[in-house]
């Protein structure tokens, strides 16, 4: 397998995120050198015809994972790693990418149910978290047949008591593991607005020579909070961060991401043109890299093996598990906000997670908003406020429907009949009868005491 040897990064050029909704447009866009596809949405034995045609034309396809949770307290799931490796092989990809984030928490370390975020959540920039992340990255590198690059994420919230800046955290990760970086300049802008972090400072602290490629995406600001939506045009401030990055390094690849509210093909082409023009204008305007400050005694220890002044990785995993579970539980299950967090920001993040769940469930189960009409969104948000996702969005759709049926909703008898039939067809069981509903409501009430 690949191990920690990352090899040379291939020249990719300018590309776009491939999504089924814009597959035809992507194939027709001029000057697309490569594409990136969400790994979990691909079946290696039945690749979409569009991707097959692109590969036949010589267009590079990179699988982009979203579910490993490399920043979580647990070691990466071998099955998920095997799936990612299989997709890389099926696509003939020169590398694979994932995120520096956690996506689930709980389990045996915390004696609590496993909670799924359905979203990428920030890792605390602490030596504990870095120790765990380094080990997880090494495990992933050993399991993958091609080099791994990891992406910085956007965040609405900040962990209290952080010990490193984002740039320092990423630089330490690269130094300890040799992993490549996928730098998302839109996420650097997001963290500038939401957390007051200067993108130029982060770039100055980064080992820019480790960059495999760059993401560029759009978002929107509401009430002083930047939402990294991937559903809006790329803004000038994001392109300004791209300019700053290009002044420091010539990245092997730059990619436009768009995940929702897809515009007509000419608008996508216009955004790609703006990216190319930004790169060309910044070329040659070199800005020397700032030397990072020396590491502290805690940072200088061997964080991978647990030697030095700190305790072992297992102890770090335990502490990280408790902290991440506490935060995720507050976000998706309505438990108290952990000490030190901004309560208002947590409320914003919690609602954003619920809104995202509602949107994805509506996509994987479009019959639900059709049956419920205008009541779908408020019903789902009420359901999601204290009911974490258990096992993915399809299971979430079934749980939501069952929740409504137990509560005797929707009030319209024909709509309730349609919902019962929908649930029965997919759950393979009879819809919960009145007696079952009453028992479950009673149990839920007792559990809530």
C-alpha cells in the first residue's frame, strides 16, 4: 500500500466538481482539465456514463471522500477506507482526498450511542487532537493505493482553549505524516468572517509546497455569519484569497465546487474563467513564506507514538471522544452547551445542521415533501431538534416518517395513508398501529425525564 510516501503531486490544471445534476454541462465545458467526484456517491462497478466518457477523453477524476472522519476520536473504519481505495482504483485516480473534520462521535469510549453529524465539524486545534489526527492519517495512508490529501474545513464555531493556529496545525500535520494538503480558499475566507482568522496569516504558516490542489467555492453572509453553501457564485473576497495563495505557490490544481442551485452552463464557464484570470494575474507576484515560530515543548514531542512530555494516543483519544461527543450532542440532540462555547453560534450551527438534514432527506426521499407539502420543513425541523441521525439519510427519512405516524400526523387522513404506505414499502413492515404508537410515545416521555 501507499504508506507515508506521498510521491510527486500530478499537475491537474483547472477543474470542476462533477455532480450528476450538471454532468452534461461538465462534459461540454471548454478547458476542463479534471474533475472531482464525491466518493460515497459512486459505485465502482457501475460508474456514471458521464465519468466513463470523461476518463476516455483523458480527463483525470479524483474521488473526494466526506465520511471518514479523520479528525474523530476513533481510528478510521477499515470498510470505509477499503471503499475509498476501491473507488480510486476504479477511476484510475492519481490521489484521493478527505477532510480534517469529525462527522460522528459517541460509542464505547463515552458509553453513549454513536451520533452522526451529517456534516463536517471542526477539530480542536490542540496537541491532543493533532496526535490523534496524525495516527488516523497514517492509518489511511497505509490503506490507500495512492497518495492522500486532506482538506481544511469551514466552521461556524470555535473550540475554546485551542493551542495552535490553523496554519500551525496543518504545518505540524504535514511534518509528522508527509500528507498532502487540499486547501479550500473559500473555507479560509469563511473562517476569516466567522472566527476572525486572517487568511494571509494561515497561508504564511502553511507548507505551501505540500498543496496537492485548491478548492474555490461560493457562499453567502447572513447576520454577520458566512455560510459556505457551495450554492452561490464565488465572491471577490474568495478570489482575493486565491490571489494570495497563488502569490506564494503555483498550485498543481484548482477546482470550482458547486453542490446545489446549479446555474446554467455559461455561468459555470464564467466562474472558471474568473478563476483562470485570477491565477494568471497573480502569477509572478511572489510573496516569501513567513518562517513559523518554533514549536513549544509540548509540540516538539513525538505526537505520533506518544513519547515526550505528553501521554499516549489512547489517552488523547479518550479525552477527544468526550469533548467531541459533548459538542455533537449539544448540536443534534439538544443537550446542554459545553462550557466555553459561544451559545449563539452553536444555535446557528445546530439549525444549519437541521436545515441541511431536511434538504438532503428531501432529495433522497422526494415523496416526503410531496406528501407533506408546506408542512414538510417545519415538521422535519421539529423532529430533528432532539433526534440525532442514526445511520445515514435514508434511515433518517424512515425514522422521520415513523415519528410522524406515531404522533398521528399529518392530520389529513389521505396524506397519512400515503405516508403509511410509503413507510411500509421501504421499511418492509407494517406501519406502527395505535397501540404501538402509544407505547412508543410513553417510552419517549419516560426517556426524556
